[in-house]
C-alpha cells in the first residue's frame, strides 16, 4: 500500500520537513519513489525503517553513521560485519550514556533525601543557601560541606 508524505508523517511522528530532510540526507533504506507529478510515495517498510532510524538518532547516533549504516544495508549481503561493528560501537556509546545518567540519578536521589529529611524535621531553613552564606561559612567545616551538598 502506498502512503503519502502526510500519512508517513502522522505514522512516524516526524514532520513533513523532517521526512524531506531524511530523504535529502540519504537516510531512507530505499529510495523514495515519486508519482508522475512528483509526489512522494512511501511503503510501510519506510515507516518501519523510520522507527528504527529515529531510535538510533534519539540515542545519539550521528546522521553520518546512520547514513553509513544505510549505505551498507543498501549494498546487500557481504558487509554484515561492518554493520554489526557500527551497531556495537553505538551500543557502547548508549551504555556510556546510561552509566552517566545513573550517576546523575544517584546525585539527584541523594539530594532528594536531604531535602525530604530536612523538611520532615522542620529544618528546611537550615539548608545551605549560597546567597546567605558568609565568607567564613564558605571555607567551612565538614558539616558546612554536607549542607553545601544540599
């Protein structure tokens, strides 16, 4: 079944402008067909590929690497190791992002705990506020550093 650019935009969640950009950048797995009047025609396969492509993009894969992957796929069999290598490298990149985000989440959870505890004890007013800190407090003790972490 042929799909119009508007239908593909609706199904993929991408704008018509983004679809034209993806086509211009050579990111479709198959060339976009045209009617005799120049209107773009897509297949269901194109929508499925766009779902993969947008996940790769939103996970940080560059357009250049996506294009490289697509070009390899278009060449057909015989380069599966190269495609796998691209995917493995990106997998490592995503795992690094996840590790970094988990570290960020740990800091946020720590700070949430500090705020929840201070609020439960009625001591929220004692949380460190840099606009009210005096110079001596900034040099501070371990307790001041603990409050500064709040």
